[in-house]
C-alpha cells in the first residue's frame, strides 16, 4: 500500500510540474526566507490534512487544533524534538533559517521561538523543494510523536 501511495504521489507531482510548466530549480538557490515561506505553507497543509483526517468537526475546532501545532512555539518545540535526527546538511539549512534577519515577527511569540520556527520552516521548505518529501514527512511525524 505504501508503494502505491508513493507512486500516486510521484505521478501527481509530475502532473503538477507539467501543468504549471514549472522550471527545474535548485533548492540551494533560494534565499532562506523563501525556503521558510514555502515551508510554512507545506507544514500547515500537512497539519491541516492530519486534523481533517481525524474526522468531521466544526471548522473553528479544526482551526484551533491546527493553530496549536503551527504556531511559532510549537514549531520551536518540534525542531528541538527532531534536532538529533538531522543530518549536518539539514542542520545547516535550519541554522541559516534561524539566523535570517526578517523584518516581521509573530505577535504572540518570543524572538527565540520565532527564529527557531523560521529555521524549522526553512528546513521544511528546503526538503520540499529539493524533492526530499519522504524525509520531510519522516521528520514531521517523528516530531509530532515526540511532542505527544
């Protein structure tokens, strides 16, 4: 079954690339904040998919469940939970994201949590854009499991 899902995802990815006429890009060529921008979106989609899969409920309840996992403090906790699993290359991407100078800051987060969350998002964006989606899912699932 897992092989079927992997094949379906590969076919879907190829379809999207073809239909959107996407150019091949090297994930290393993107700025750290662009990686974080993409990682924010991908991680939120992952979390929302998980919450929706738990069954029908009011949208406001789904939003609250999702928001608890995507806020900066939760992402900072997630990256701490998976840090020992990261390769040296992944740690470099995370640190670049964490140290990136952003003009904005989340209104309900400490500066430390916000920077750690930006590093986490940059890592997720990097893994997504470089085609390492299985690794991305592995890290997110491990983090969620360790966080309870």
